[in-house]
C-alpha cells in the first residue's frame, strides 16, 4: 500500500506501536528458493521444505521449465503470526512470467516452505 | 459487466496476498495456535484483528455493491439502502486502514481470506441480506464491542471512539437486513426459512469451535498490550447488548450462544 505520508508532519494521534520488521533471513531464504526454482534444482529445493510442504513445493517446481527464467521478484509478503507468505514472480526473456506463492516458517532454526501454490495464469490463491 | 461473479473473481492488486481460510487456519496450527482467527490473548491480536476488519469492510463494501448490481428488479428502497451501505462500508474501510497505521500496521501486513466474500455466493436478495446484514454485520457488532472494551482497558480513546462510531453504523445495517429479509419474504414462509437457514450457516461458520462465549463468560487472562499489562478476554465474545440494539431477539442471541457452547464440546 502506498504511504499515507510522514506521520510526524501530521497533526493528531501518532502510531502507538512499532511496525514489525520483516526478517531479512526470511527474505534471503525466499530469494534462494526462487533461484533454485529457476535453476530447476529439485533436490536442493526439497531440502528447503517441511514434510507438510514437500509435495506442494515439488509440484510447483515441476511446473517451472529449467533454464528459462533468469531473474525473480518478490511481489508481496504477508505474515501470519511467525510464518510469512511470499508472492513472487520469475522472469525470462523468452517466457511468460511464472507466478507462485509460498509460506515460509522457521523449523529447527531454518526457514522452510510449509505450503506452495502455482499462481501462473490465476488471479490469486483463492482460485481452487 | 458480469452478474453473480464467482468467489475467486474478486479483484485485488497484484501485490496483495490472498489465502483461503482453511489454509490460514492450517498455518496457525503449524505454529501451535488454535485453528481460528487471532485470539485476544495473542501478541498480534490488535494488529491482526484490525487488519481482518479492514479487509472485511472492503469485502462488505463489495458485497453490498454486488447485491445492488445483481438484483436490478429489487424494490427501489432496497437499492437505496444497499447504496447507502456501500458508502458506509467504504468510510469504515478508510477508518480501519488509518487505525492500522495508528497501531503500527498497514494494509497487506497479513493475508486476506475469502471467507466474508464467499458468504455472498447466493442468488436471492433475501438470503444475501440475511447472511451479510444479519449474519456478518451481527458478527461485526460482537467484534467491535470487544475491541472497544480492549481500548477502554488500554485507556486508548482513539481506537475506542473510532470503533464505536463504526459500530453505530453496523447496528443500522443489521436493522436494515432484518427489515428487508422480512419484506422480501412476505407471504412466502419457505423463502423466509431459506434466508434464515443461510444466516444460520454463516453464524455456525464463525463459531470457531468454542472459541466464542458470552462476554460475561469469557475467562479473563493477563495480556500485555504495548508494554502495558491488563486482564482481558481469552475468547471471542458475543455482544448481547449491541445485538439487542441491532434488533436481534433474545431467542436469536440465546440460539447463537447455545451453538457456540455446542461447538466447544466437540
């Protein structure tokens, strides 16, 4: 969402709580997952999934054509307690963008994928 | 423009994260939380709840607009009420987006679920107003009353007054829903029953497996809000007084409370 402006320049009540800072380690893990997806490294990706998320992550990874995408972008993140949803897109010069959404949460000190969904050609994760 | 649009066709910006409700509940279970919305004793309650309301107000605005558009043959006064509700909900959405900023959050910090919008998936205006205006807006009365009490315990007049202002509108929306549910089904008891059943389904959807109780029955637990220790509800509460103001009968409120306690036994 766009900023509503510099609060300190606005008369009236100021924020009473601090904003939650998105963990840099979570963003780094998300970036690594996207790189592995683009590279088609299914084995390394499997190592970044929890038991619950392994099948979904493998299914999304299988839909990515290896070697086609050369950059990625995190479009949005949203948190639910201590887990984070990441919506991201892979881009390549000769391919339609590939859009996916996954949930990252810490397990044994590592950020791992708990669920994943391929959003390519879909409006959002509401589409069943 | 398409009438009766499907639940997965609600427009949202690309940088907005949507997740089905059951997936969000699973995400909470994976972290050791209850399979419900954020509970009052949790650290994230105020931010998470205000965020849920902000997107809920957006969906309520879209639902009323959709009802206005989907039923062009409905009475003119019905259409006027729905148009008024769109205006009210849009104002509420703005209020809650500003409250989010006030508590150090922002629209998009949490994912948005489809659950409120999915309650509009019915092709009878009487069912729509029963489900949305009586079911969902009745739920809003409960939720707002609880936040007002939390703000009072915190000594925060900004949240208390802003939410009280919105609650006054929600009470009129419930009354509007009761009026139109009865008018649209006049002389057609079968249609009235269908509308009431639709509302019951929605009420049951939000029982949260016993996570809801009467306000006076909610065990008080110590919580910390903004570094301040207070005692507050451990459950989501049902606001009898606000519901009576909104025109719910004692029988309806009792039925809701009984359904909530039945859920707890499961």
